[in-house]
């Protein structure tokens, strides 16, 4: 158990056995019973057909609740349902296109910074984190002087580094109310982050919505169509922080891995560049243009397959069930190791190879063998936002630069809370 804990705290991927990429299900016990499920039919049962039996695991809630409260990502039951109904209209395609100019502007600024670096190696993990944080800050609190983006960013980094690690108490199944020491140390930073968000929300209430509504305006105007309930300040704050915490780093990682993969496959990169240049009318891609770049989208999809930001999702069984002809008991931890699912030899041909054409016909891909955004009623509400942002930024950069890897600095995937490239993604960018 101690060995498993040490491995999990350093890199969650290290707990995935080789069997996980060659079998439909692997089970074991480390303090509590657990099952890793890679079978699409069983995953469909967990996420859709019997979803109420598989709420998010206690460990997941223990890690995330201090930062994002009972927001959409953590809440269960009726409290989750009304929030989802109230927030769903925010993420319509029309609203996403309205927010696209913010993404294009951030992409333009990123291209400017890359150009200024010349042929010097750049860590594109950090560059993409900066770019996507610019996006999420602007679409969330546009023009709000009360929002200190830098303070929020620092708090998020500290929280992920110090609190986003599994605890021995989690592995032993110790009740939620017992404090996890590592998560106590980040409490001050989280408190400051929440205070900054609360101040920005109250300032917006006083100022009113802008001419072009941002994410905060849309959420403040949203209401549950069944009950007419709207979000109060704490609910708005928790959900906004959810979008900020979950929305910027995951997209940044997708972009960093996409650039890394393109740097190692110049033929794919050339094809993507030709598509971007043929569609784009300016120096940065627009939302409408991004929708007309199918090959760029395929690159993003393949990067999400090989390096899914949420590499493992975890549930706790409430009642007895059967998955892959195996008994699941109440209290068992049921994991969907998406990293292993996406590389499973039973589901994918040459699963470790980078091949964006896998997604040329998306209908040919089994829905439950590819889950970068989850599925079922709890599928990621911001998936369309993330895909649009990723294609806009990737197209803008590939249209202007040729990316090449830096010898001896290949990244290794490491998962703590998200699947990050160890030591960054170092590339050189050559103007084209």
C-alpha cells in the first residue's frame, strides 16, 4: 500500500498495470477494492445506463471540493441537476461564437510572443497555459478591474501542486470529514482565490452586463427552466472557479501535446498548415474559420486520445452490480483509466502511434472507447468551448510557424491531477 501511495503521488499513470491496455477489466485491492474498466459496454453502463450507482469517488470530491465547492463538477443528485439545467444554455454554439474573438485575440498575442523569442527554445506548456488563462480570464471576468487574474492563477498552481495528490487516508477509505494534511496547507491560497472571485461577482452585479455578455453575465442570467432558480454569489463563484481551474489548463495541455506531436511529424504539420492558411483570412483564426478546419480538429482529437488531460476518472459503487461478468460490491472504487482506454490494443489499431486520420470518420469511433470529455449526463459542459479554443490557437500558430523538437528534451507524461508533460514541452518555432 505504501508503495502504491508513493507511486500515485508521484505519477498516477504508474499505478496502471500493463494489463490495462490489453484487457477489458482489471481488479485488485489496495486498502479498498478497486476495478479498472476499459470495456466500452461496461463504461456505457457506468456513465449512462446505471449512472446513479456510480457517483464521483470520495477521493475525487475530497481533492476538489475545497477549491470549487459543490459546483457542477462535484455536486450530485438534485443539486447537480438544477445547476446543469441553469448552465447548459450558456454553452450554446451561438454563445461560443460570440466568445471566439477573445480566443483569436489571445492566439494573436501568443504568436507575437513566439515571434519575439526568435529561434530560442520555448516551453510551450507554459506558453499555452498563459494563453488559455488569458482566454478564460477574459471570457469570465472581461473588463472587471476587481478580478486579479495573477492571484487566481498562483492559487490554482499551488492547489494542484500541494492538494491535488491522493492521500493514504483516501486509499484506506477513511471518512471525508477526517482532514487530509496536504490539502490543509493550501487553504489560505484557496480562500484568497474565492475572495477575489466574490469581489468580482459583486462588482459585476453593481455594474451590470456588458454590451457583449461574457461567461459571468451569461451565468448570472441563467436560470433553471423547471424551477426558475438562479445561482447566488457562492454558487456563481464555485462554478466560475470550476471553469477557470478545469477550463484553462486542460486546453493548454491539449495544445502543448498537439504541438509536440506535430513537431515530430512534419507531414502532418505541413498538411495542417496548408489547411489553416487556405481557410484563414487574417493573422489569427476566427470561430467561423475554425469550424472549417477538419484536419486541425482531427489533430486535437488525436492529441486528446494519446494524452487525455483527465487521464483517470474514478467512481464509487453504491450498490452491487456486474461489469464484464465480474461482481462489483457497494463501496468499491471503479476507475475508468482513460489513458489506458485510449491506448487499449483491443480497441485501437497501433494504439501508441500518432495518426489524426483515425478521426476522419468520427462515426467509426466507438463512443465509449474515446472519452476525453467523459460521457453520459455528466459529459463536460465546456467541451465545445475547449475544442473551438484549441483549433483557433493551433491554427493561428501553425499558419505562422514551423515547429521542431529540441533534442534531448522529450517530455514524459505525468499525472497528478491532470496529465502534464514532465519538464515541459520544449520546441523551436521557425517563421514560414
